[in-house]
């Protein structure tokens, strides 16, 4: 597997030798001094180019970066494939040696629209056209305290969608129930993100999809989070749903108290009673009363 230095040399050599490429920016975890380092980290690269059309018309340039395993171009996804209305393209390239480059082609004429992500490092600027970036930091990725509306919406969505999980389990539609649980999980993750922010004075990045939650949650709360995951067994899925509800409730109440927000206890109590009622309902029932 090629090393980080080998990949960076390859990327910059390509950019220096191609007159169309005027600037190169590194984004993402490899620009983050606080991110754990491993060989699976992507190379998130932006090429600022004078002419983007040739990159779209002839894709052979991608082979300059290595033996491709699979490529994805989000702007061309969908069925039927429609011509993209944007000239900012992203080429996601996974190579057989394990390296991956996520390369954004950004036209020079749209330089004013170039994002100023806090995790950015200017690697090359042939013409001095990019305003210098400050040292990379996680400022754009830190949680912020919830507003009353955000908190209320999060709680409402969690308890609302949990009823879908219950109905799916009673109907023996396990795939539907599991899908709805992931909608609930998104709200649980939002609450946990605020909770971690509260415990760390909103100075740490909890990571995408909770990937650093283990580091910032108490061992007991982390164990309770793991208990919200279950296989396709209906009984264990019911247990996971109630574990999720308990963890959501306990954490949301702490967050509410800390920020002077109102936790919807009445909604919680009524929905929780409904979940228990549905769980006890025989499959032959013709009404909620049995």
C-alpha cells in the first residue's frame, strides 16, 4: 500500500504538471491535527482548474493516481441519468491498494464560491489566487447548544417515529421496523451530541455518525447506547427500542435542565404507554384493546 507521502507526492506532481490545475487544497481528516491517523483516511482534495470540461469528457486522467477498484461521481448518479446543472464535480476514487481520493474539480471562474472549511490546508497555489487559510481547526465541526426549536423538534421526531417501530414489529415487518429505528437513532445521536457538547464546553468534535462518542460518553452511557443495537430478532428489537427510549429520555432531560429547555414529558409518557401496549398485543388482535 502506498504511503501518505507517496500519495501526496503523486497528487501534487499531477497538479504541478497539468497547466489547467492552478491550486490544490487538502480538506478533511488528513488536514485535522486532532483526527486519529490510520491508512483508511481519505485524501480529500480540491483542484481549482481553468477548464473543467476535459476532466469530464475523458476520465483516463484518473488512472494516473493508481489502479482503480471503483469510482463514483455523485453528480451523475440517478436513474435516468440527467446532465448535471453544476460544473463542480466530485470524483470519488477507491484504489485497489486501499487508498482513496475524493477529488473535487472546482472551476477557477467560480473561485468566489469556494468554501472556506476550517479543516483546509493550501498545498499549491501557482498564481497566488487563494486567500491564505488559518491553521486548520475543528471549528466548523463543533456542536452548538440546541435552540428551543431544535430540541423540541428532536424530541417530537423521536417519539413520533418510535410508534412506527412498534407498528412494524407488531405487523412482523422487521425490515420496516429496523429502518424506522434508524430514524429514531438519528434523533438519539443529536441528543447525545448536545450532551457531549455540554460536558466538554462545546470544544470537542464528537465525529460523524457518533464515531467518537465512546471517547466522550461515560462507560455506563456508552454501554446503554450499544444496547440499542439488535439483530433481526423481534424480541431483541423490542428490547433495543425500549433501551433507546430510556437512553433518549434520560439524556434529553439532562440536556433540557442544563439549557433551560422544556422536555415533553406528557408526549413521552403517552407514547411509552402506547409502545408497551403494542408490545403486549397478540398478533390476532383486531383493535388496540386486543
